[in-house]
């Protein structure tokens, strides 16, 4: 009796010879063995390649007809959301972008307009222009913002959205802007305003802030170099305000703006961001508060450091330890407020010192001298007397090692 002949064919992927019944015809038309083929979780058909979707499934090209790749997470989705001045993303990723108060679209960047709303670039270009007296955006039908229209020069405590043109004090490239929130007794509020306006002069101004209860204001300076701040900020003002009964508590803070032009490159920005985030515990000790709802050290923001260094401001909101939203600055929001001069100097000093420390930090410093570590930073401080107040504060807090 003749022996049956078993026909063999080659897998077009691995070239292995197999019996015909072990080959499958792919969606793409090729004949592959079962070991090489992948199987679509939608139609169960064999295929060369499956793609991951937002539903956590793996589908073949035929099932993905009409689907789109999210430009943020790289997963496939049936529906894309267009972000104004940004990418096209899936519904889940769209939650990382802010909503425009006018059109309701998601946007990669927002502009503050008169009244406090945040709008996208399309609405800003179509419906707003600058107040004729200041830099605040107002509807095109208005020539001035509400504060300027009512004669803001008569108001020494400006509203929260007041943003005059910056005046730079000292020599750059690095400039620091101080925002110090304080609480005042009702009985001495006017005296405190008189005192602050007199001592600040042209260096700064006062603003309202709804988070300060029951009464108080925010002292804001124009951009200063660190050397200028040390020598010419009216430090005695802080003690005089304390003697008037002004105080601080856990509800108020110090914010320090660091000029983006003070960094030499995106790599420098990345080193600075990474240094601050890697040393969260010590930074919070210096800041005298942690876990603040107004200045979160979120893992998501830390993971986005590379994108932030390249200029991205997408997602996570401004209530982060480092607020990346401002166009010209990074805002360190971590510090508890204080009327003690050394503590305020330490806040400004840390902002300046951390930028300068990471300016020349090299791969060799990191690998051989543990450059990321707080102890290396503190050792660096000991050789720079301009940061003596910062170093003394760290020693008082047992945080200088």
C-alpha cells in the first residue's frame, strides 16, 4: 500500500517548514505559522501586528479602520479631541488640558482675562486685546480693564489680576520675583499698607488675594537679581509689619518666580527640575511645610520634567511645587510665608542657589560626587558666602547634610 505524502510549506515570516494545516492566512494576506502570527482581540483573526487601544485591547489593522492614534499616549482611539494650540488626543488624555472659559474647548495654554477667566489662544485672538493702561486682556468692546476704568491709581492694594510691566533691578541673567502673603489685623490694615507702600517704593506693589483670611495682602516685587535682593530689598519692613500685628500661618505662602532666561539651556532647566524633585523631603523641610494643596510634588509633574524643560506647560495645573504655566518664569510655590527676614532670604536664596548649582552640574559630578544629593549641594553652599542665610537656616532646621 503506498505511503501518504505530507505536503509541507514554509512560513513566510520565520521560513520554517511546516505542514499546510499549521499555516494560517493573515488579515494582510500572508501565510504564517501559528507561532509567528498574532491574533486580534476584536475579530480573532491572525495578523502580523496588533496595536494597543485606549480600551486596553490589541486590534488588527482591519479592526482599526477609522481609529486614530492619540498624540500624547500613543494609544489608538475611536474619537480624538482637538486641543487648541496642541495635539489631537484621546478622551482620557484630554483631561490633562485646561478648558477655555469662552468656547469650552481643551487648550494647551490659557490666557487670563479681565475678571479672572482663562481663555484659549483662538478666543484670545478673536475676542480680546490689551487694556490701554496695563497688560491685562479685556474684551475688544472695552478699552480698559475694570480696575483701570475705576481709577486704579487710587487703590494701593490692586486686585489679584493686576500685572504691571516688569521693571528689572540688578544684573541678570537670573532674576527673582518675590510674592509674600501676610495676614493683617483689621485695625491696622491701613497702617500696614502705608508702611509697605512706603518701604517698597518702585520695587514692588500690593495685591489682593482671596486665600488670605480674614484680612491681608500680598507683597509682590518686580524681578530682582539675588545680589540686589540681598542688599536693597527693605528687609526691616518685615519686622515693622510684625510689630503692627501682621502675621503668617499655614494658609499663606511665599512664591518665588525664577526667570526662564536665567537658565543656559533646556538641559539646565531639566537638571534644576530634577534636583528639586529628587530632594523633595529636604526641600519641604526648608520650606517649612509639606503636602500643601497649593504646591503639590506630584509624580506626574516629576515624570514630565523633560517636556517642561523643552517648554511644555501642558497639564497638572498651577498648584504644583514648581508651576510651569507662566510664560517667562518658573514659580516655586513651596514655601510657607514668614515675616522673619532670614527665612525669606532663605527662600529667595534657595531659588538662586539651586539654579546656579545645577548650571554647571556635569555627568561626572553626578556619577562620582553624587551631585544629585542634598549633601553635595550643602557642601557647595559652604564655599559661597552669598548664601550664608540659606546655609544658616538649613543648619537650624538640621537639614544641612
